[in-house]
């Protein structure tokens, strides 16, 4: 086992010179994921002992708990354990609770009327955009009319102002799929796009 530990130490000494995740080398979102790793210390998955697995799992759907953690870690850094949870379906010992608690206190996320948070529930493109904007631009949210060219978004949709904030590269896109369930890779791009507006 000493040999294995030594190998891991050698491996870790080179970690800054190599891609921190082994599953994104050819992925379209690689630059956005690496940006989150560098700017926000997003580390990906760990095993039960807390060791980094060097996996981002870009094509997996992102959960409410994962996105809350990603955003809070990016804006406010690492959070200490908490003594209690705000939601009836989370215990204080759940890994994401410190991040969910701060996101709730900051008005970034909400729970459901039944007192639950539903941490493992997936999230839509519109929902992810809203909470990302609230995290980074809450103080100076631009007041915009509907400028998006998305033909599947109406000016009266609650999420229309958030789509207006996306970069102009999206002007060629006519279908924005606000209700599409998004992946971890797509969430990384949303966060990257909004960070550029700060």
C-alpha cells in the first residue's frame, strides 16, 4: 500500500500541469469546466473516503444540490459544516447542506411548499440560469426588455429576462429550450457565461 500512496503523491504533484478531470479531455465543455476548476475550486466527485476521483461526469444531469454547491463554492468559497438543515428532506450531515443553507439565506434558491428541497431533483436550463444570475448579478441585475431571438421564449415567460443576459453568440440560436433538463457540462457553460458579465 505504501507504493500506491507514493504513486498518488507523485500524481498529485503534477496535478496543476495536467487536466484535473480524466473524463473531459475531448469534451465540448472542457474549457468551461476547467474555468470552474480554476476560478471556483470545483473538484468533481470524491469516493466515500473523501479522495478525489478526478471525474466531472459532464454528461450526467446536474442536481439541485450539485448546482447549489457549485454556485456557492464559486462565489463564497468552502463552507463549514452546519448544525441543522432548513429542509425536511435533508439532514445536517448531508454533504451539500452548508451550501444549500447559504444559497437559501442569500435568496438564491427556494424550497417547496411542503418544506422539502428535493436535492437530487434535476434542474432545467431556465432554472439554472436564474439561480446563476441571482448568485453573481443580484446586486446589479440589468433591466432588459426581451432581446433574445429564442422562438420558444415569450416576453411574458418568467425566465425571459435571464435568457436576455446570455452572450451574443446565442443570437444565431432560435431554439433555446428553457425547459430542457441540463447536464453538468451545460451548467458549467451557464456559470461561465454569467461570470463573464460580472
